[in-house]
C-alpha cells in the first residue's frame, strides 16, 4: 500500500469528522469544494488526498458521504476497537481517562498504570490502577496494542523501553522530552506548548 | 514575510527543542544531517525549512546552534511572554494549568474562567477562577492575547464567539467540535483521539 504522510492522516481524521456530521444531517453526497471549505483546505488538496482511494466520486456530484466515510475509517483503522493502556495518572493522564472521544472512536483504555502507592490498587474512574512494576506482564496479558505515556519527563524513556520490550508497537507520548524507540515502533508526541507556538507564530508575524 | 505552513511551524518547534538541548550540552554547531536525524526528518527537509532564514550556516560545518535557536525563537514569537487565558477548568483545563512547559516557553496563564459556581471565586493552583459571564470585560482588562478553550463541546462555539468579540485573535481549542471563527482569527484545535488515529493507521496498515 502507498504510504501516506502524517499531515494527510490528520486531514483524513478531519474529513472523517465532517462526514460523520453530514451523515447525521442525512446529507448523501459532498463535493471536494464543500469538504475543503468546512475544513479550510483548498479543493485541490482535498482531491489529492482522496485520490488515495483511487478513482472515486462522480464529477459534478461529488463523493457519496457514507461510502467515503467508511473508506477513511478503514484506512485509519476505525472499523475495530483497540486495546489501549495509560501509564501515569497525573493531571494529563487523569484528563485522558475521561476523554469521551477515545471510546467513541474505538480506543478502549483497558489498563492504567502508576508508581504512586496511594493510587495503585484503587479504582480510577472505573479502571483499576496497576503497579507500573508489572507493566511488561500486564501489557502482554491484556493484549495491549497502544500505550499512552503521561509520566514525568524524567521517567518517560524508562517506561518507553519497557513498553517496547513488551512488544507494543505504537505509543502516544505526552512527556516533553525526546524519546528513542526502535525503527519499527511508531511514537507520536503531543506537546501542548508546541500547539501554542502556532498561535504565537501567528501573532508575532501578523500583518499590522 | 513569506508565509510558512503549519507543518513547517511544528518542525521549527522541534528544531528549537533540539537546539535547546544542544546548547545545554555546550554544542556550538550542528549540521542539517544531525538536526534531521534527531527528529527523524530527511536532511533535505531540514535544509528546506532552514532556507527560510536565508543563506545561513557554513557548508561542511553546519549551523551555529545559538544563532539558529534565536532565529527560530524570533519566528515562533518566543522572545517575549504572552498573556493567556483558560476557559473551562474541567479535567483537561486543570491539566493545562499545571503544564510546566507553558511558562517555560513564555505562555503565562493570567486568567481562568468557569461557569461552575463551586469553582468561581476559588483559587485554582494559584490563579483565581473568574465567572465566565465576565469573559469579555476581563479578557480586555487583562490584555489577553491567546485563549485556551477547554469547555464541553456544546458550549464551545458560544465561548469562541465571546472570545472573538473581545478582540482575541488566537485560540487553542480542546473541544471536539467544529468551531467557526472569522478569517482574521487563528483557531487551532487539539483532538487527542485524532492523535491516536495516527497510531491506529500505523497498526491497520503495517506490513505483516
């Protein structure tokens, strides 16, 4: 299969959400122009992204909403549920456990880990908090496919190494440090300050 | 000034962090190859991104770390502090108030707003929670330049409209809904589920 870029994946996720909304509103077809407008992309960009699915859609009529949504879901792996584990139930981790859209998109948090004795063995929003010491064993036992890391930066590499050692191939990282993983592991990092840097860029470079 | 793309801005934020680390380690020059390797980009990509700063760096020697870092800081608006307000102190909002890298990068949360009477007037991690009813007035009074929105999706558009009405031009949104802003406002949305979709894409399309 042709490899698609990270920014294309992000745009597909946005198209998917637009198509979901359209489906709820009983809209059956959408043009690349409309799909572009609702996401502030150019129609050419949308057509290029969707050309990934081969010749598809009808000139003048556009794309069938339901079929396009299903194709994108299939590419993004949204046709099944995924077993997710969270390591670190601090402020960020705790927010993620309550994040409703995870469940809705099929990302099921099955296990939570922490190293805080006051948290281990307790129920956190319906999920038992396990001792991070048992990470390797429990990731394997629970067939965890993705791990979200929300531990302090100083502990993040150690946790990543254990997660990789347990055979997990995809990691979402919230620690603000540079982490090393083998070639065959996908590590994606979320840094809230970097998100704000898009705004400060805009303000620092705005037309006056 | 030449406009740079969102993905270039994200890469500049990453280079900035690499350069910070190098500076702490007293490294004085770096090649595009090294900068590429530590961020898993191609050297050609790095050279293209840095060509933004004009002819710069010495062939064979690379770029001067400190100067390159300062140039990127200037582009990203990191040479000054920014007045930030947060609307919504639920799980996500609460995590953001404690996010140390904001302060470090110059993003200072000056005001917090909520509509919950149990929170209003109380101190939240050192910042007084204001009534969201006074949003317009207090954003203006405190010269707020960026607003982070972490309210439930159903309330997000209403808050965005008020923020825009108060003259704020940049918004970081954590609500999982499509929000409308005027052309001259920069709205950036963070959706954690979309981050996980990069991982599910990788798993759904991995070589078997």
